C-alpha cells in the first residue's frame, strides 16, 4: 500500500534528514513492504539514502523547467534531487493558494510529460458533503476536468476538505462509498486522506478500494509515521 506523509510547512532540513533516516532504518529492520512517500518542504530537499520503496516527492512545483517565475520552483531544480513524485490538487493549494482548475490541469499535463508519479487530490467541502453522495460525486468528477485519468503513473487521493487538518475523519462507509464510485471510472490506485492517525489508520485501510493513505498532521512525528507503516504491514486486507 502507499503510505504517504505530507509535511506541509513543518520540518527543517535537519529534522527532515533525521525523519527520513529513521523511516529507512525502520523499514529495513522490519522488512516492510509498503510504498512510502515523503513530501518535505522544498528547503529540505536533499539526496537521501532511501531504499527503493521510499520516494521523496514535492508538495508543489511550477509547470516549467525554468524561467521568469519569481518565487517558484521549476523542474530543473527538482531534477537535481531526483524528485519522482508530486502532489497536485491538494485542497490547501486549491482553496488557500487559489489554484484554478485550469492551472491545476496545466500542472498535471506538465508533470505527466515529465513522467513522474502524480498523487492527484480531490475532495468536497462540508456544504457539499451535507447534500449527500450525488452532490459529492458530481463535485469530485468536476475536479477531473482536463485531467488525463489514463496516465499510468496516476494515484488519486480522496481527501474531503472538511477532514483535512481538522481531526474529523470521514466514516469508513463514507470513504468506501466514494472510493467505489471513483473505481467505476478509474483504474489507478486510490488513497484516502484527512485526519488519518495511528488509531484510525487500520480501519481506513480496510475500506474497500483503499490502496493507502496520504497523511498530514499525524505523520509529522517519525515514530507515529513508523507506527502507521507498521499498521499497514500487519493489516489483514
Ligand atoms: P491531515 O492532512 O492528515 O492533517 O488531515 C492531510 C493532507 O493534507 O493530505
């Protein structure tokens, strides 16, 4: 399964290095079979001695190799660190950073051309969830406008906006219902994200069609993230 940690603006260069090393060590000791992804801030990108089941990715990028885009990071800079996985469409970038549907599609196309793994995040706000599953799915399908869902390195993360960073997790039945709907049109791996923690990860991983999790807050502690990877290892799915 894919077990991913999104650092957001947490962690320094030094603490990221220690974090990655402790996860690499734990996975080697326990012979973990999980596909781990870590998305540190740009300032902490580095060459880490990862094993093949851990990828270091980025939370954002500008869809250009280089150029006059003040304050942005292009793919040439990412290539220096061997970045092979990107997050696109995260709700914080859609809502706080105001990324438009068009710009998100442009980023998607660029990352696709580069051949990197894309974790594409979708999810509904609370007022849409309150209208029921049909409203939720029509909102989510619109987030696929302009997105090539046949891309072979696509992973989709269902992340209800109201569950991100709030401590409120979607119920297993609700997660399953959305993932099963997504499965009718998508053949890629499907993840869940939104207040995943050590004490609810197992139940979430048991949801039908759930191929892993994208975790923010509760993953920032290396011991907690290790415990989540261990839960995936022992989860009887
Ligand atoms: P959270 O964040 O685990 O803090 O809810 C999830 C995410 O942003 O992907």
